[in-house]
C-alpha cells in the first residue's frame, strides 16, 4: 500500500501498547490514519502513542479495560471527538490463561471469555453503530489464533474463544454488509513479541517446527491486518486468514 492510503481513516486498536497491536498502529499511522491506541497499562499506552506521534503524528493513547462495555463506548466517543469519525476497529486485545482442562477454574474461564469474546463483540457493536450513523462504511477486524484451528496443549478455553471469533466474523456478514462494513479475522501463529521473547527457547522451538523456518514477526501480522481493513479488501468479508508460516498444515507440537 502506498503512502497516504489511510489518510481519510480513523482507527481504534485495542491491546496495542506493544507487540502486534503496536505494530498495527504504527503501520496505520505511517500510511496516514488517525489512531486511537488502547492498552490496559497506562504507561505502555502513553509510551506507545508518544512513539508513534514522534514519527508520524495523529495517535492518541487511551488506557483502560477493553473488555468493559462502558470503556469501549468511551473509546469510540473519544475517537469521534478527537478525529471526527470512526472507520476501522481492530479488536486485538486478548488474554491467555493456560491450564489443564480437568482442573481449569471457573474464574479463569470467565476471564478469558469476557476479554477475548466480550471485548471483541462489544467493540464491534459500538464501532458498527458509529459507522452506521456516519453512513460511511468501514472495517472491523478480530484477532483469532491458530489455536482456533488446531488443538494446543493447555489452551482449550483460549482456543475455544478464538474459534468463536471467526464464527462471529461470519455472522456479522449478515448483520453489517448492508451498511458497507466488512468483518474479518486474522489467526496468527507463534509470533515473536516482547511477551513471547521472555519464554526461554521460544524462538528456537518455533523456528524448528515452523515450515518457513521462523515464527512470525509483528510486521507479518500487521501487514495482513492493514490489507484487510484497507480499500483493497472492501469485497472481502466473513473470512479468516491464518498467518503461521505453514504450521497448521502439519501442526507439530512444541512440547516434547
């Protein structure tokens, strides 16, 4: 995509203080979008937004819980008050709580579903209402996972929520296509971020079992995200795109 291709766009990206979300915000701003960057960590949100502003401008950080419907509405209202409209919503915020199925705690299941499903559902709802009001059309993108396609040890609850997001994208085709809103999902595989870099042997393990020879970088996911929310993808909706270097084709376990 060329410089300025997002000049008329205003985006909300949740869970974007670092990692994939931050890179998506960075790329959007680089191509001209105005961006509301959210993270639950106020310091991360401020630092990330300041970094993007120093390079490209037009980014505001807003700290808060992206699973809270009231805060979600605040994000939409803030984007509109600061930038005049909203055209893109990317539900990147999510949480992983590992655990064996037979001992998984009710409170852990509630935490995972409230964030991964509830936060994404209500961001899509609030964003869609604003986009419909504007009569402008727009894009919504959910962040799924390869664990929504292939079973992964100790991630039954997490994988369940990610598979559900892909079905939500399909269902919203019925609801939102009449308003020129396309809805899609990305399903990243193993990705090198600040968080995964803390796991000993992560890069080496996933490099060994990924057909393309390495885990994804945040830029791999960000470039796909920008395509799906761009004008070039206006006729793509209800789809899920896996970005995993071929891992789901053979699915070797990282556990020995």
